C-alpha cells in the first residue's frame, strides 16, 4: 500500500506549482480490537468511536495525491503538521495548501511558514481580529461595482495585516460580502431569536438554569427566590451581530486579489465532494471490519476507488462544460447506471455480440471517456478472441 502511494506521487510533476486541498472526515466503527478506533470529536456525533481519515487533493490537476488514517481522538488541527511533513517526504516543494477554518491555528501557520509552503485558509468571521478588520473596512466595498466578483456574486476587498502580534510578516486578509448570504443568515438568526423568546416566555414563575446562549442575547430577570420573571432582548448585542451578517474572510500568505483567493479556495469543493462520494456511493460511512489490518486494507481500496471515481467525475464535468448545457445523466452515479445497460449476449456459435446499439445518452457519456462505437466493437472482438483462445 505504501509502495503504491510512493509510486503514485513519484509520477507527479514536483516542479509544477500546485495547491493542495487538505480535508478530513471520520468513520464510525464499534469493533473493539482496532487500535485506531477511539472516541473523539466527530462532525456528526452518534456516540460511537471513530477513525479519522484525511486526504490531500491536487486542485490544479484534480487528482487525489495521498491519504492518511489516524486515531479518532486526534483533532484535525493537530494532524496538519504531520501531513505537511508527508508532503515534503513525497518530494513536493512548489506547493501551497488550501485549508478550511478547522485548521486555523498559530502552530499550523508556523509549520507552513517553516516549510515555506504558502497557504490559503478560511477564517471564522466572528474571530476578534477578523471582526475588527471588517468593522474598519465596513461600507468601503459592499456596493462598489469595481469590487464585484461576478462568478460568485459577492464583493471583495484585500487588506494587509499581521496575523498575530509576533507575526514576522504581513498576511493578506480577503474580505467578502454577499447580500444573499446576509439575507440567509438573517433569516436563520431571526428564527433562533424567536424560538428563544418563546421558550423564555413559557418559563414564567419557574426555577430554571438557563444556558449561556440565552444570557448572551437577553436580559434575564429573576425573583429573589430564584424563579424566572421575564426576559428582554439585548438590542445592542443583537444589532452588532446582525451588522456582521454576510461577511466572511480568507487569509493568504502570498499577495493576490480577493477574486484570485476566492477562486483558489473554491477549488477545494472537489475534495469535499470526493469525501461525500466515498460515504454516499462507495459505502464508506462506516468501516464494518474487525481488525486493524482490514481497516487499512479497506481504506486503501477506497482510495483506489476514489481515484477512479474522481477521474470519471472530472471527465464528465469537462464534457458537460463543452456541451454548454446541463444534463442530469452527466454525473458518476447516473452515468454508471446508464452504461450498465450496455450488455453482451452470447450467440449459439459461442461468440459475444452487443445486445443493441448504444443510445444517444450512452454515446454522450462514452464520448467523455474518449470512447466511441468503434472502440466498443474492437474491445468486443478482442474479448471474443481471448475467450476463444481460452476455450482451446
């Protein structure tokens, strides 16, 4: 398995400048004799022990590069430094990393600086530093047509700041504002406030201990005996939070425009879809194995399957772009179902022939993989010759 990963990464162009999207997921497993399965912090907590899986994905060439499995108790933010070392061990030098907000930490920034790897990372908009920068820049770009990033229907602005007081160089904070995002966040927030208010109104005269989220948004009044009286909104707090709706931030180590940073970050969608494909189509939501050796073997087979599925996905996506129209069968599951209809039938003489001519839909899918009817006929003929040779 390690030999395959070595060869697979050896064949890459290590001199090419690429961005690697690094993402992780976790898989449930209840087997008690697997050393990597531990209770941790899964994204969807079902109360089960998990094993963590991470993958590095070349967004430029749309290729999975390598994967790693590690104990479920290890948090993602701590694992990144070991992946950086692996990337270096595979010979990658001229690369950058695309990371989501879960990997943001001073230690990880330091490790990437030390390895001289540039990075692009999403940051939570409510972080104190980002919030301060947004407030400073508020009103300077949100409706400026020169700041419009048309492909993503948002506005962007870039400012250079230190990431933390002891930072040795400027980082580039790319601020974004989306009217659609602001409206969506506003709707969700108003529903939350409404539900909290209804709940608080139902508590009149009761002795209760309220969660911190209620005191964050409401003034709570109690009788001397500890019974709940009433609650009123902290309007200044709520208005301040609403004023930040629609904003988000990406930080890059290298200078670039807000549109360039967002385009590069959006390319990590492919790796996220790859993980979803693993769980949805390849049965990888749970391990269903009973030994550490079986875990590693299954994960290896899944990685090979993901390479193949990813290749199919990129081919279909490219062909659909060329067709300039959206077809509901130009995705991997639908394409596989359609191609499974192509069958060979055995004649009385023992030869195999196609049951029927390929349909227009099948031809469109096959064209994505550079296959036409003549290729199919040649492969069928080759198969018949091989079977005839075997029978002799």
